[in-house]
């Protein structure tokens, strides 16, 4: 059942239940699972807006506290879920400061500093460090489609700008450029580049990546629907969107995988899957913002060119939340 080259030291999955089948055959999860430098569950927090489109810092502060109280060990502020392409530099810096203030040292604050302009990214990294954040995240430069050597120089410049740990963000479906495995391995030798958020959505590729990266380098799932399999493949946790609505369940699923409790992990994955799917039925964070407005508190609409999610999408999110609420009440 198992590919021994991958599974003798790292438990992973290429096809759904293959993980459970392998582990039930007495195959052990790698004992030296990398440490999670930013915690096992981080939430890529949205940016609330008021009616006229300005940042709603009070709602943001309240949301940080909500996430802190619902199992998130950290937040990524002004990432792409936070609509970073539409945020000005002063707004991002103000959000970094607000995140640090709301977290009060009880959760990690990671600043999204990636843009398609290296100089702007470096300046944001320096400002984030001054704001007191715990780490940085930088997405692959989008639109410009740099070559791999350009990605190396871009990420190295950001890492060199401060003393903070840096997480890379690999999401070729949005940026049009994949950070290739050899490039990740090269960047992983930088003393401050400590992790990657993997939203490649290819479990075979991810398993090869984890196998080839240096020991101790952390891989985080960047796709909620892939989290169980990625953590099984020795990723350390997840940077989640769904955790806005189901943080405790996601944290429990990750913990179950780490502990090798596959019955619990599979049950929680199946419970969460419809919610994760509904939250990405339209471009993120459109469905999430609509769901928070409907089922939590007012966070406003996205900024253009994103628009309000369709009613049918919000209804699908609500339907997916029902079994999660029932699960909590048992």
C-alpha cells in the first residue's frame, strides 16, 4: 500500500485514505516532526471594512480576540485573505500594530509583506518589525512571473531586512508562478527563512517537497481541504481561512493527525470539508466575509474588484455550519 521512499520516515497521503491504510499497517509517523515555528493553527485573518470602505479597526481587534479564543495560535495580518492588494502601506502598518495590540502576546502575529515590488516588500518588512510582529510572510511575486533566481533574490532581500523569521507563501494558482522544490531548498538554508505555506494543491508534489527540504524546515498547509493529508505528510500545521468559523475543530483535526488518531482525524476532516468547499465557492474572501456578516458580526464587504458573495453561497456556508454546531453541542 505504501511508497516506502516517502512513508518509511514521513507519513503522507497520495490518495485519500492511503495514510490510514499505511499507518494501520504499523508504519510510524516520523518521530522528529519539525517544530511549528508559528504554532500549529494560524488564521489568515480578513480585513473588516466599514460602510464607506475604510478599515474597521475596532471590528478587526474584536476578530483577533475571537480567533485567539477559538484555538488560533497565530494570525497572518494583511495577507491575500486580508485583501492585501487593495490595502495601502499605511493601512497595512496600522493593521500590524492593531494585531499586536489585540494579541497581547498570547498569539503570534505574522505580517503579510509580500508584493510584486521587492523594495516595497522590504519596506513593509521593516515597518512590521517596528510594529512588534512575531514574523513575516511573503507571497511569491504575482503578475510579473519572475524566474526562479528572481524569486530567490526577492525572498532573500526580505529575509535580510529584519531579524524576524520569514514564511514563504507558494500559491501558483493565484500568482501564476510556482516556487520550485530546488528553489525552496535553496531558500531554506537562509537562517531566517523557516517555513513555507503550501497552497500548491498537489499532494504528491508536496510529499516530495517535504522529503527534500532540510530537517527542521516547517511546511504549513495553505489549503484547508488539504490539511489532513499535508499534516500526515509531515507538515506542521495550517494557515487557515476556515478557522474564522471552525477554529477549534481544525485544531482538533491537526492534533489528531499528529497523535495518529486516524478515526478522529477522518471524522473531523469529513465534518469540515463541506464548509471549506463552500468558503471557496467564489473567490476568497468573498464567501467568508458574507458568512461572518451573517453568522458572526459585521465585517463589511470586500473592496473592489472583489464583490459581495451571492446569497446562494452564504446559504451553502450556513448549511455546512449546521453539523459543526451540532457536533459542538454533543
